[in-house]
């Protein structure tokens, strides 16, 4: 090129001669050659190297590939989990981008046509012959091509794994392409499942129901993150005794769904980053829950997985709020708190007292005691009869108590008659102190004396 500028060059041909007069700067390489040059940056057969054999690999081949497509996984509208299509210029394959790389997509560092060196990845084939490549670490190369390099074709559309013998892969060309045509069906969103794993589940939550007793924990697991000891149910029986459900249930879930997005669980997001914990050896979290929390746990999973509203009730709202606080789901905690505030009344206060004692919600417990004490004359006697002595004592000794003395004596009598030996002499003396009960109704006087006499006899 140095000798032809501003000169005329002749190219001999058998039939004629062509003359070119060049008086302009040397032209740049034709753009028709650019794909060839760019193609040289990609690792030949790089896709095949990814799927040579199953397992987790780091620093094995590190093929240079191009991202030709990137999209969110069809989980729900609020989770940021991404899939991408990688190409070596001839073949392509769809891969899952590990959740700890999601920020590279969100920040615009990983976009379509980006060149990357795959430093770490995992390749597995499911029992249903589904090929899953999960990219764990990449090195983003400088310079983004203007378009797709080459004309890549899906490697799984072109060839299918047929058999594995002695560690070698045996492939065959798919001659019956028609049977693999896309039927146009929409992809189903990822969901959690009970007992049997659904598609792509990679973690299990094992929930054990526990009885409500002073020695039991309201929520605990192998991390020692259990709450304070649980109180006996405000209705005097363990909630577990009322349940006919299995004592242990296994929920199969997806780590990416639990730990990413605005509805994520901060608890699980932290757990999944701490690979040294024993849970990672079995990919299982073991958690003990009170019966009402175990019943509410599927609603918590539904909230994380879908955008459907939670169906709150007086019986499950406290348990859901407790689970939301424990697992670090802030938006769900706010929803549960708003429901409790609007639903709280004299009619529901006994239920909220029961649940607040189970989950050590002192603020809700005090509010329940206050409203029951200030309006004790309006409370259904059966509701009071279901309260344990410790809760009944809180009510009748509360500074918020508003009750006529003779009416209070009738209420105390009815309660003692339903509790049997659960009410001892010291408790009866507290409830009938002259400061609280200066006068006694005629109907209650003799029965209360009889109960007191029986208590003294038992005490010796």
C-alpha cells in the first residue's frame, strides 16, 4: 500500500487490463471483514467445552463468548433473576446467571453483545434431560461489538445427548425436528412445592411443628436464632394439640427467589452467602414453628413468589407478622401490622392476646390486656373461661380495669368454676383483694368461700 498512493497501478489479465488511479488516503479494512476479525476473539467450540461433562468448574477452559440475549427468568414480576444466551459464533446455549452477578446486569455492565470470559460455571443434566448451565463468575472484556458475531445456532437444537458410556458423550443429529417444535405454550412461573421438588428447586425448608409450652421456643433453628421461650396459649391449650397436620413438612424452594427482589427474605439472602454453615451440606434449613406459624408459612412463601395479596385473618395476622420479622421480609411486616391495627377490637382482642403471648409481642399483648380489662363486663364468659390463669390475672389486676365490685365477684366465680385445680389459693387471694373487690354479690359469696376453704384444705 505504501507504493501505490498517488500512482496508477496496472493489473494484468488474460483478456484486458484494469487501471486504478489512487489519490486518496489508504482505505480502512472493509467492514465485510469485521465479523471475521471479531469472530477470532471468541473461543472456537467454546460452547461445546462448557458441556463436555457435568460438574462445577473454575478456571478450566475460561472460553471467551458473546452474550447474544439476556432476559429475566419467568418467576414473577418482582424478582431480578436473569438468563442469558451465550455464543461462540457457531453454537449457542441458554444459561442461568447466578444471583450474585445480577448487579452486573442491573448496572448495565452485562448487556447484549458483551464479550465475556467464563471463569467459573456449573453444568448439570436433570433426570428429564434438561441441560442447566449456571454461570458463577465472568471477566467482562473491553469493547462491545455492534451486533451478533457469526450465525450461532442452539447447540441443544442441533444435537441431543443420547447416552453416556465410559465418561464419553454420544450425540446424534436430530432427524425428527418436527417433534421438538415449540407448541407456543407460555412458560409457567417458578413455584415452591410441598414434599416433591418442582422445576429448578435448589433448597429445602423443613418445618417442624412444636407444642406451646413454657419450655418450647417460638421459632428456632440450627443457627440459634430462636426467640424467647414461648408461653402457653392464652386459651389454655397448646395450639399443636388442635392440629391434624403432619408434625414435619418439607417445602422445596428456589434460592434465587427467596433472596432477590423487593419481596426477598433478608434472612435467607444472608444464609445463602455463608457457604460454611452446615445447612449448605444438605441444602436444607430446619426450622421449628408454633402451630399457627406453621399454618401461615405457605402464605409467606406465596407472598415472596407471587404478587397476590395475602389473606389476613385475626388468627393468622400475628403469626405472619412474626414470620415476616424473623425472616426479614419488611414489606410483609408492614402489611401485617396495618391489618392488625385495623382489625383490633374487643371482639378480636382475646385472639390477639393468645397469639401475642406465643410470639412474645409485648406491645400487642399490653394492648389486648388493656382493652379486655377496661371492658371486662362486655366480654363473653366463654371467652374469659378459655384464658389461662396468668392472663386472667393480668386482666383483673390491670390498672385499666373498669368493673363494678359485685360484677367482678361474679366474673371471678365463673372463671374459678371452669378452671378447677388450675386456680390455687394465692391466685384467688390476689383476685379478691379488698382494693379490687370491696364488696361481693350474694350469688358469689358462699361459692367463693367454698373454693377458698377447699384451697386451704389442699394446701394443708
